[in-house]
């Protein structure tokens, strides 16, 4: 993953700007009606999104590698945490425990977003089904009006 948001990733779509804003190209930015704008999210939801996006990035991986390398080089044999780096192991264990909890919170949030999107899609499909049925009914009515005004039977019209 990268720090940049992906246009088809529902978890990053939460932070899309309101429908009244514009894109860098001057076009009006779209906002999915099933997602709440960033301003309506709770502080915990925004924090979970930010931490998930931060911890799931190459920037975090590189920063962690630089930190670990610096710690090990700085504490080779003269530092306060000499080899086998007991304090570093404690810090990494605590970090792993916290990351697990934060990522579970973020996953739960992403599941909620997916559920909201699925519910919206289902409602949209029901509306589309009703529209298609009404168009079909209108088409049948138009067909029967055309057939009755010409006086021809449907089989005879097909033969012409």
C-alpha cells in the first residue's frame, strides 16, 4: 500500500471532499451517498483511518527499518541497551500488540463501510428494477396502442 488514496478503495473514499468541492482539474468531486463525509466521522474513526493508512505504508516500513538499524548500531556494545537488545524487544512487542488492536479497529471500520456501500447498491438495484418494470409496462402499453390503431395483429406486423 502507499500513502496515496486509491480511487476504488472504499476505506479511503471516506475522506473524499464534500460534493461542492472541485478536483485539481476543476471538475466537481463526486461523493458517494452511502459514505459519510470526513467531517461527520467521529474522532476515533478518523484516528483509525489515519493510523491504518500510516502503518500500512512503505513510509512506515522504511522508518521502522531506519529506527531499528539506528538502535542496533547505536547500542552495539556501548549503549544503554546492549546486545541482545532486551529493551528494543520490549518496545517492539508493545508496538505489535498496539498495532494488532488498531488494525482490528480499522478492519471493523472498513467492514462497516463495505456494508454501507452494499446496502446502498442493493437499494439502488431495487430502484432500478422498479424503473425497468415500469418502462416494460409502458412499452407494452405503447405496443398495444400501436397495434390497435393500425388494426393489424402482432403476427401480421411481423410478417411485413
